[in-house]
C-alpha cells in the first residue's frame, strides 16, 4: 500500500539551513573524528545492511571521513565500516538535547513541530486505513533526539497510551532495553523515528523487535531515503548527509528486502518529504560553478509554485528524501 502525503506548504529555507544546523553538523563530525583518532575504537566491515550484497559489488558514494558505498543491487547508501553500538550511543548521549532535563526553548522548541504532528497523524491514519485499534505505542529513542516530542504526545495524543524509551548508555549491542520494554508494555505499535539511519546493525534492531513482539504488532519506520532526488543530485554533498547520522540510508527496495527477509509483512511505504525542493534550490543558487543539465536552470528559475509541484511529484513517485514504512510482525 502506497500512502502519499500531500503538502500544505513548503518549509522556509531557514528551517533547513542556518546556524543551529551547522553547529549540530560540527558536533557530529567532531564526534566522528574522535572515533577515528581513538586507537581503541574497533571498526567492523560490513556488506549492504539492506539486501546483503557484497561491498565489492557496490559503487563508491563518498569518503566522508569513513568510506560510504551505494549498493548496486538495491541502491541503499551505507558506511562500509562501523564502530560498536555502545560507542555510537555514548557519542549521541553527549549531544546537548540528550542531556537529562533538557527543555528546548524559543525557536528550538519549534524545530520539529510539523514533524511531531505529522507523525501523530501518520499513526492515526494508518490505524484508520487498516481498520484496527492502536492503543499502545512504544517510541524508541526519538524522545532523546527531540526532547519536545514527549510533551507534544502528552498534549495531543489522548486516545493512545505511549511509552517513551530514551537512549541509554547501558543499551549494548543487542538492544536488550527494547526487547524488555516490548515484552513488558506489549505495544500494538512501535515507532522507530530517525533511528534506523544511526545504528550499526539495523537488521539486528528489527530482528530483536520481531522476536520480542506479539504477532501482528505494527512497526512504524521513518528514515532518510536513498532514492530521494536530493541524494541523487547531490550525493555526499547533500546537506542532509551527516555521516554519524546516516550510517545507513535505505532505499525503498532495500528496506523492503530487509523487512521481508526478517519475516515482516510490508503494509505501507511512502516518501512524504517536504524539504527536497527547498534544499536543492538553495544548493543550486549558491553553487555557481555547478551545471547539471536541466536541474541547474530549473532550480535557479523556480518560483514557489513550481517548487511545490515538484515536491508533490517527488512524494507521489516515492522520490522524496524522507522514507516511511509500516511493517507487521
């Protein structure tokens, strides 16, 4: 089932660029340099984490501190070597928004406002499409990435019971905290928002859920999309490509292959992104020396109506840079 999400408006360019975005990028790149300079860091080589194709059959995507490949079989973008999950978690816990008691204020509190409402609507619409009740939802780690999320859920999602499972230093490689929470809370649905990109072994994460959850449990996955026009045109120069946050950028075919290989049923897939056209226009307005046939002139001349039409086309064609899947155990 494909579920396009149409635009009400495009975001302002200030929402996708600016000082806060650059500071975050520097923090994450510095964390990656810390890993690379630490002689005790253990790195693990891997093949395509989506379809399993050997790295030798992939194409080079970029060298963003560590080598990234684009799978020739399924188009997934992935880091060819990754550190242990504990190290990745420890570095994320150093981010300001991950500190206990963090409460965003002012503009920072509004950064994810549309994303929050869109996610809640996504769960509600899926429940309606499938004709089934979703009474208990387990949120895995998104509340650490976006602290205001838990407050919005409490305010706007009164018809559902939510449990938020934040990132914890003692999680370990096997996602034991997640398995324990699933066994205790017995959710109807599990939300994995912006997490599949960041873990060393996304297949292990999904497999642990499948083993712990009841049959028929829904898993909502939101991540970046390798099939998006932004990645197709800009590659590793995309402003959305922050290596530690994009260890895996799944394609539609790649995530579908992984889900089915692990025994899931794929119920919905969509790419309801809103930012591709704005990001690309900003890039081509600034990159005076770049001359990509058709696209350079398109974005430099495009008005807001043309950008909106393009973004809707990308959504309907599964070519936006935000991917959403609903799969079932």
